[in-house]
């Protein structure tokens, strides 16, 4: 196995792992936020999205916006990191 193939494989694992973690955290957020399956709804529903979306959710937290905007920015913050990881993997595959 060449170095390029190994790097490609590592990028696939990292992206795939991040996507799985993001989907699990998003599912737990939806269950906790809307109180599905008898789960109590509370403010800690998105606690697993916070580390996946860091540092963007900390930067956006200081922005003055309503709760609806913070709701969507909290959900979409990990997507920014996913786009960055995919961009880095594609950039590294060129070399």
C-alpha cells in the first residue's frame, strides 16, 4: 500500500467517523429537544453537538440573535467542520 492510498484511506475513515458522530449527535438532539420517545426535553439536548461544532458555535454564541437563529447555528456548526475536513482531504489528495 502506498502512502497516497494510506492517506486516502485515513481521510475516508475520518470523514466517515465524523459523519456518523454528527448524525448520532443530531438524532440525540432531536430526541432531547422535542421530547420524543418519552424523553424529557431540556436545555442540554444539544450537548453532543457542542464539541463537534467547536470553535464555530463559541464564535456564534456571542452574536446577538434570537433563539431560532441559535438553534439552527448550533445544528449547522458541525457541518462547517465537516466541510473543512473534506476540503483538507481533497487538497491532500492532489499531492
